[in-house]
C-alpha cells in the first residue's frame, strides 16, 4: 500500500498593518545565532488575518531576552503595555492576550523562501480613553503552560 503525504502549506501574514494579540511566549533558552550565546524568547502573535477556513494566521518574532531600552523585546513590551512603563522584572506571560498593531513586511531568504517579518509594533488602536496598561478587548485567548518569568538587570540610562 502506498502512503501519500502532502507538505502543509505555510501561510504568511500579508504585508501591512494588522491588529494582533500576544498569544504565547516560548522560552528558547540560550541560543547562538552567530553573535554569541544569548537567552532567547519567541513571541507568538495571533492576527486579524484569516486563512481559507476562517482560522486566524499567527506570526512569530524572535527576541533576545533583554529589557535594555534599545532591545526589540523592550519595544514589544512597551507597545503591549499600551505605553505604561516597562518594569525591571517582567513576567512575559502576563502580556499574553494584550492587543497591539503589527507592521509586517515580506522578506526572502537565500533559499528563495518568503516569510513574514514584524518590522514594528504599535500600541492597540485607541477606541476610547482608557488607562495605560495591556488592552485585552480584541484577543482574550491565552496559551496554557508554565509562566515565563525573566529577572533582568535594571536598565542603565
């Protein structure tokens, strides 16, 4: 009997601005991507774009687990906190469900494969006046799993 398998089709989020919410945080541990070993996390966002079955398309971002003001993770946390100050100790799972806007572009790898890349993250659109803090109106889902808490050194100015 012959067994036929079909490679799953990977769907990319289309380029542009998308409403999104932080779905999950994955601790990747210490990784070395050519710039020395560093603690890394992967942030998984659910977007407003859907596939042909009506399911939302997710997009992921790889970040160094650092809250220095110039880090990508700091910029993501600032947007997910809707402008509230980023604390020195941040439990990333507490941001799950927070709403934001993602600016997405497509990039092509050396192998010709096209993937969606998060160019920038913005706070959620202002629908009404509300206090600063995570907005959870659009996305209320949260991934099950252990808490991902990182104790980071204080930010030097």
